[in-house]
C-alpha cells in the first residue's frame, strides 16, 4: 500500500507541483489503509495523553468523538509527514513509503509478542493471541537488507524502529495498567511511519537520496 500511494504521488509529480504530489502520496496512504491506523492514533492521543484515571482512558478509547489531543496530534504528525515527503524526491516515494509502512507495522507487531493485551479490555481474535515470532523476525531482516539497498544508513532504521516501538508500547502499557489494546498499535504505527519518513527526508537533505 505504501508503494501504491508512493507511485500515485510520483505520477502526480509528472504533471503537478511537488507539494501536490506529496499530498497525493500521503492522502493515498491514508485512503488505502481505510484510515485504520490514523483512527487508532487519534484515539490514542486523546486517551494516552489525558491526565485521567486508567478506567477513564478505556472509556476515551471507545468514544467515537475526537478531542483536542487528537486534533493537535494529527496536525503535528500530518505536518511532519507532509514536510518529509516534500523534502524527498517523488521518484523515491514508492520505495521509501513501502519501507516506512512495512517497518512501522513489523516493529509494532513485535510488541504483541512482548506485551500482554490489557486486562481491562476485551481482546478480539487477532489481538488476543500472540503472533508467530519467526515471520516478524524474517520481515525485519528483509527490511534491513532493503533499507541498506535504499541507503546504507537505512539499515540502522530497523533496530532503531524496534527500540522506539518498544519504548512507546511500554509507555502506553503503563498508562493502561500493564497491557496494550488495538488502538495502541495504530498509535505506534503512525508515530513510527512518520519518524521513518522524517529520517528519510533528513538523509535526502544531506544528499543521501
């Protein structure tokens, strides 16, 4: 999906300004995923940053309305992601967005092996069981190789993303009484994907792509 969204942005750049191409790429990624991770990020911003009791956090996560933290969080994340794409050459969008999307999801999936589902929440069939470890590790190794092919420094993005994902998950688990919920994964994926795009933009700014 990242590659498809990136390809749409690249195609747009052939006939439109770079800024519009970046917007198409970013918007395409959201549309293709059905905004499922963005929804988790918005809910997470409202619940995880609020100074409330743990029980109230679960109520906020179930509330379909979005508050100030969600609006502010999406503005910051969206602005950073858009600015990062503007700093990256459109021809690189398919590869960079595929890499960022895959790495964010693989690193977040590893958290399901390391953290239990929050006891106060009702797990669904997908999130209530631990995913197999081998496919996740294989994916991370493949991503390290793919990152190195994009730019040698990108190989370091894999362990850094895994470490960042674990730190975010540990913080969320502490806020939820010791476990994670579905929205925690969407929240983490948006953070990681935005971070990888920003790192790619910084590398491009130094002449790395």
